[in-house]
């Protein structure tokens, strides 16, 4: 997990980028991926390259097809989000992909207004501020759909595709372009903050988002079973039962949230006036 520098990186003068794949996993932490050049600030993660992901001068420009930054940007100071994105854009060839996972502040706030038990609230606060298990495992930034669209555009990325995850995260893919299209915020899908959003439009938006989650958890396909191997019928059955139970619970919660949003919208409460 990339954080602010706590120790000097190892000498990278002799680093040979040609000996590694043309995909980069920045701020990899323990998530070291085969087929990628895994980069992290901390040598105890044993990455392929120990370096500050905001300054990867030892890597050539336009030489990579993909940059992955999963659970990384929230660990950088707000002022460093743009320099990091621009550095990753520098690495990518035209049309290369940036794959990012970051906290969705609006979604997180929405969950905080609806999940009322102490355990749920405590878990959501941890989502907001990080596990804090070791130095650097802290969240010091967060994002909305609007801030991400503008940051990505200004860094040289286009066509960002957002996928909500667990109600409080964004998985997104953006394409490296020399001249990205202007940011269009006329149709935003992820700016309703749960019940606190207010109004019929906000309630309907929450209902749509909840139904999307319900649909995503209703299909128990082969991918849902993970890496299970057919070594033992009993093991497969137990694994399947756990997956079905977990996904059914997630599906039920999402349907309940959708129904609550539709009921609220059906009340016909007027949307709040701007500035109220």
C-alpha cells in the first residue's frame, strides 16, 4: 500500500524495465500480481520495484498498456492525487487503460445514514479512515463521481466507466488520451447520498442503484465459486452453500433498500430547492 515516503527507496538506477511485463500494478502492497510489474514504496512487501508511485522516472513514457491502482489513491494526500494520476498517464501508451479502485464518499455517507447498529457504523468508519494496522495504512483522501471525472480528465484520461462496489467503493476504468473529451456532469449516476439526499429524485436514484446491486448478486455463475477445485464433493457443496447464503443476503439487502427508495419516492415529497 503506497503511502507518504517513510524510508528511502532502493537504488533504481540499474532497474531494467525491459525484463518486466508492460502492465504496472502501482502501490501493490501484498497484492502482487503475475503478469505485472509490481511497484510499492515499502520493501517489506517485496515488490518488483521499490519506488514512490508519484515519481517513476526509472520507467519509460508511453511504454505500458495498463496501470492498476487498487486501493491506492486514498492513501495519498489530496494534493498528490493529480501528480500521481499524471505520472501514471505518462507511463501509458495512447489508448492504454487505467484501472482504479477508490472510496466513494457519497456512497459511504449514504450507508452511514441507513446502517444503524454500532458494529455496522464502526465498520463504515474503518472504511472511511482505513484499517490503520500499520504506519501508512490510513485513508487521507476520498472521492466523488464529480471529483474523479475532473481529476481523470485533467490528468489525460477519457471515457471513465464507473462500477459501484459494496456500496462505498468505485471500480473504474479510464482510457489514456492525449486530448480527452470535456467533462460532462449533466448525467451523474452516483451522487445520491442515501436518505440524506432528500427529494423524489434522490429516492429514485437510490432505488436504481440498489436494484443494480440486487441484479449483480442474483446470478450465481461459475465465477462466484472462486478457485474451488473438484477434489471433494462435500467441500464443493459447503463452498457453494456459503456463497449462496452470502449472495442471497446481499441480494435481499439491496432489494430492501430499493423498496425503501421507491416508497420514499412514492410519497411525492418535492425535491429541495437549490440552496435550501
